[in-house]
């Protein structure tokens, strides 16, 4: 891992976290309230209030997503905003479809409307974050300039 990758991962973590928080507070909170997956009592049991959140776990989750996005961008070879956006859209849609439909199929955490809204929102946050990561990973490099051997795609 080089310094550019490490810094990009940290900054992508921050961008992704902020985008996800905005999506929740501006859209998803209202969608989940209007289309709950279960009773109000069940929702209170499933979702912790802000005063009960485990902040170290939230930070680790944010870092994991930030570095997942940055790694996917690096391995894909995405070198522009558009190619990063495409990588993020594909990875985000597949990841969040697996998570959300898995939860929908086996729990009362989401309604179908909530599942679809969260899938679109989460995939969009990952796509935008991946565009940012691709741009940052390749900022300051001339077009067509090869990456150092240690920062290219993963070996098979």
C-alpha cells in the first residue's frame, strides 16, 4: 500500500460516510418511516438511537467501505471520474442488492419499498465515492502515464 492509496482510502471513507448520512437524513429516514418493515415496536428493537450507537464500530464500518471502494477502483484500473463512477455503480449495485434482498428475504427489517430505496441510495453513494476515488488516485498524473507496478490491478 502506498501513501496515495492510503490517503485516497481515508478521504473516500469520509466522502462515502457523508454521502450516506445525507441520503439517510434527507430521504431514507422518511421512506423507512412511511414504509416500515414491521411494527413500530419491532423497529425500535432493531434500530439503536443515536445515544446508543457504538462509535468505534461505526468508524470501522466506514473505513471498511472506504477502502473497499478504493480497492475496487484500483483493481478495476479506473482512472477517471467516469470510469470510477461505472466501477462504483456495478460494485455498489451488486453488493447492496445482495445485502438488502438478503435482509428482505429473511427478516422484517425492511419493506420492499425500503429495500429498493436503500439499494438505489447506497449504490449511488458508492458510485459517487468511487468516482472521487478514481479521480484522486490518478490526480497529477499525465493521461496515459502508466501506474507504478505496485499500484495496478490485482494478480490472478
